[in-house]
């Protein structure tokens, strides 16, 4: 299963139903997990995470539209639920709905939620949207907290090349190559910038 179910406070019966649903979900018995989660929803439709968990289950069943609706319901009840926000961003990314994905992933990033994973997904979406300036700002911000991240330096270099800032790109790509000399994408970006600048 690809999404993470969460438990919030509740009665003993609600706890029991949650763990039944979770156990079935983790064992791959998704239909049974759905039945338990739906019963829990009937008992307490405003229980925090109940819609998140239904969304996870529908997501695992391939019911993307229903998963999206459940995640949005969770956010309406619980605006602080970054798990639902992240799942929505990931689903929209998988659907190639880059603009919608950015909305949710940017919020996750601003909340420092799963930062290392979110930054890669958000950068990918920004690149697909042609938002080079925003992509560059994202990489620069991430590097403040991760000054030796070769992936980020290499991607920043590539984005700077896309913006026509080749000399600046070369500086970051050299640093990336020093940190990770065998990484294929870094080698390709170095070859690209050297060709543009007429260097060997």
C-alpha cells in the first residue's frame, strides 16, 4: 500500500475498528479494510483522520476520484492534516495535473512536511509547468538547509542553464560533481554546460 493511515483519539470501539481496518489494509485485504473504515465513518463521521483513511483505502483500490474527495473532506475537517495534503499533491502529480499538484506540495514544503521527498516532487512539477524561476528559488531555499546536497546542486545548475545563466550554473555543477562524481545526471549536466560555454 502506498499511503499511510493515521489514528486519532476516539472511543474504545473506534480504536478497535481503526486497528481492524489498518490490519486489513497492511495485509492487502483492501475490501475488508474499506468495510471497517466505512463502519467507523458511520459511527463518527467527524472523527479526525476518518476521511484520510478512507482516502488511503480508495487510493489503494485505484479509485482516484473517490480518494481525492475523501482527502479534501479530511482537509475541510482538519486543515492541519499535511498527510492528506501530501497525498493530494502526489495523486495530482501522478495524474499530470501539475498546477494542482504544486498547490498541495508547496503547502507541504512550507510546513516542512516530508521535506526531502516533497522537494523532489515539487521541483518536478515546477519543471513540467515551465516555472524555472520558481524552481530555482526552491533549490536555493533547500540548499540553505542541505548545503552539500549534490542532487539539488545539479538540478539548480540545470535550471540556471534553462534560464540562460550558464556561468552560474557551472559553479553549482562543479560542486555537485565534487560531491558525487559518478552520478550520471551530474555528468550529463556538466557536459551540457561545458558545450554551451565552449569548455572541455
